[in-house]
C-alpha cells in the first residue's frame, strides 16, 4: 500500500522517509489545508534524494476558482516543479459552477509533462463527483486525493468505496484527511491502494523573553511537523 505523507518541512520529509513512507506531498501552511511550498523548500526537499516529492500547487487558501493572475503563478510553479526534479504535482481548479475546469486541467496536465499528476481535494466540493472523476480519467490524471466529500475520510468512506469499485482500475483513489494509526487498516481492508496523511504532532512553543509582546497572534501560532513514530505506526499496519 502506498503511504503518502503531506509535510511542510525538511525534518518532516526525513521523518517520513525513515518511517517507511513512499512519497511526499510537499506544501506549506498545513493549517490552511496546504499551499504551494517555497522554491527554496521545494529544491532542498528534492535534493535530499530520500522520497519522491510531489508539491501541492495552490497559491492561496480558500476556494478553487482562480483568477488569471493566480493561474499564471500556478503554471510557473508547475514548470518549476518539473525543472527542479519533482516526480509529481498536486493540482486542481474548478469553474464558478463547481465543476472541473476542463480546458485549464488539460493545459496543466500538458505543462506537467511526464510528472505524476494528482487532483487534490477540490474534488470534495464538485457538484457531480462521478462525472468529475470520469473527466480526470479522460484527461490522463494518475490520482485523486479525496475525503469522500466529508471533513474526514472515515466519514466519506461510503463515497470513497463506491469510487474505488467503479474507477479504481483506471485512476488511483487515495483517501486523505484524518487518516491515522487507528483507522488506516480500514482503508486497506476495503481495497484502497494508497492513503494520505500528515502524521503530525504539535511542536513545543518557544520561550518568549521578557519584553516581547505575548499577545501577538502570529508569534504564538501552533506549529506542526510530520512525526516519525506516527508515520511508522501507520506503515507497519498497512504494509504488513
């Protein structure tokens, strides 16, 4: 079973690799659902040569209907991911009607070239997911990351299982969101070939010296990092 870890740091990439994960969805700002990692982080993650790196290409948080300016940024990031040696990209865009933006996805797929292409959780807000998955198959996408249109993948298991049975031999259906050691075997038992998780823990807060304004929210935001033990426990359960 493929174990994909979404990570936002080099330490997290190392932890995932040593724990036995298969690949990384690299992003920043996990607390926002993930946005595009910086070029510096992306290049350094690739240079570790530990796991295949698939960056999330998403210039901001929020909905998945992008402006012309945002599309230009996304397309530059896809090209850079290819140039720097990534093995895949994680992309997605919708029309204002919450349907797959077919012309845009066709162009982005072409820009990605031979990279492995995953359609991200924009699939969880499309109005007709069955049609959307068929369209992604026709476009040549390799994978769909989804929580089954629920907050957590365990709650969307019904839809995910239906998609796996109907489309799983044509595209990889990869459950993600809330996947952990307590439920990962459930996804394996119903036939999924991949799971997506952060396996993260909260990092200790830094000590603020006297004189620093402790009420500044940006200074006290919780930081998280992919954890070796949490990932290793999942790997041991789904790969045994």
